[in-house]
């Protein structure tokens, strides 16, 4: 049986190798830049960023939104962002009256407007309740981003979102670690971009 110290070392080494793979992924860098610009343009126009995911990705959605609404580094004006994972009454009603596949798309249909952006997080790219949101966004005319991993699943193969960010990782843990690096950097990038153009200010 592997020792706990060796287990931690093994996992840390795998994480390190995955970060190196991220650094070598030029398409990821370009799509990150495109996503930051897309969201910044929406926020400048008075739009809102809506975010959703399942399980650990639900926690990531809420984490990302917290960084935008409150702050990541310096105190500054809050940014408009909403996590669709937090209203248990809406989620359970949609799950009970319709299906689990509709718990987010029902909210997207009700809340999202053409100048908004929806960011769906799914490590596999196959989460039906996220894919349904991309379809609703197309009907509304809102922009959408898929944050995913591995080959991107159906989301990438069927080009369901306007932009796909496919994170390196051999398994869910490494993909989600990569997602955390990306959305922390995204929040920081939005802060810098919107302060520099005068949309928000430091306090």
C-alpha cells in the first residue's frame, strides 16, 4: 500500500505536469483571451455574467461569482454576476416539475438577455443541464462560453457554445484544478480591463 506522503507527492507531481501542459496549450491561451473580452464587453454594456455547473463545478461557479461580486484582490466596484446553482427552491421545483436537465435552462430562459453571457462549467462537456443552457442562449441571442476538459464532449463536438475553453487534465481533479487557475485569472483580468477603461474604479 502506498504511503500517504507518497500519495501526496504523486498527486502534486501529476498536478505540476498538468500545469506545464497548460502552459504549452496556445489554443487555451487564445480562448481565455477571447472569453475575457466577451465578458468585459457584456459587463461594459450593462450585461450580466450567469454561471452554472454540477457538483464541484457548482462550487466553482459560486466561487467565480463571489470573486466578481465581492473582490479578488483590491477593493473595487462590484461586477454583475449570478450563480444559477444557489436557489434551492427554483432548482428543486424545476427538477420536480420538469427534470434535472432543466434546473439551469429554466433560469436562463427567465433571466438571461441578449447582452448577457452564460458560462457553463462541465468537465466532461456532456452535462445535459448545461448543454440545454447553450441551446436557450442561441434562441435568446445571448453569448455563451463552455469551460470543459479532455476532448470537450458534446459541447465541443456539436459546437453548442459560442466559445469553448478546454482545460488540460487526465482526470476530473486535474481539470478542476486547471479551471480554478483559469477563473481566478479571468476575474483578475476583468478587474484590470474594466478599471483601465473606466467602467469600474478602485475604492
